[in-house]
């Protein structure tokens, strides 16, 4: 049997909702819990700011983050690995043979 070292740090898996900041990503973690009174399963969301040193995570990626020492006012998590990459959609219309034309705005009416 393979020996694995126990992880003492808290780990969470979530999807990246923002990667606009330098070396920082925002990860949304969804957990499903029963309502205390009605016992219906509901989804609760929480956002975590995580440190991404190489800037490799993009919006839509599913990532694993681990708890670390405070790095800033909001960052207490660090990117461990990218579990699944998001599908990147290109907006290059010339590749499929469509020519982009600018939209014409309606002129303002004088009153």
C-alpha cells in the first residue's frame, strides 16, 4: 500500500471567478448543506483570495487551494494545483470566414 503524507493544512477545491489582479486569483467554493429547519439541500458559496505566483490560473479553471500564512489583508490561501483547465474560446472571426463590421449607433434625435 502506498504511503501518503497526511495534509495538515486546510484544502479546498473551487472555480476561479477572477484573475485580474497581479499574482492573485479569486476562487469560489460551493458547498452543499442541509437547511437546519427544512432539511432541504442548499448550496452555499464563499469566495477566497489565493496567491498565484506564476499567474497560470485563468477564469473558469477548477483549482485546489491550501491554507497558508496571511500574505495580505485578504489573502490567506495559496494555489496548489490546477485540477481542470477551462475551455478557451477564441473571438477571432476571420479564422472562420466572418468579417467583423462595427455596429451603427442610432443618431440622437433633437428635441
